[in-house]
C-alpha cells in the first residue's frame, strides 16, 4: 500500500544533513516528492513530502532508521503519516 508521509528535520546546521537523510530514504525505496529547506541563522530546517510502500517499510520502521542517522548528525527527524500531519496542523 502506497502512503504519503511528512518528514521534518530540525537542528544545528552542518555538512551532510540532506545527504544523510536522503540516503536512508533512498535505501528504503522512499521517494521524495517535494522538499523545502532553509537555514535560519545557525539552524537547519527541512520538510519533505515522501511516498513509501508500507508493505515494504512501515512508518515506525522508517522513523527508527532515520533516528539512527539523526543521532549521528545531531538533528531531530520526525516522520508522520500525511493524514496525521494534516490533522495536527489544521486551522
């Protein structure tokens, strides 16, 4: 089953954040459909809309894999199903 999720990344800017996160996504056949990133002074922020096959990798499993790279990079990575993200950020 194909699902869409929102991946957010926050932390102090440093080399390799985009590469590290996108490497984990690519290794797990997760497609980045849209991406936005910015640096606010020394803080890196990125949000991605991704598509994944939940029969291959679940959102909790993807979160665990991204947690490992996040720890190495010193950032916080969150993965939420698109429906949960929309519900939490509705006006």
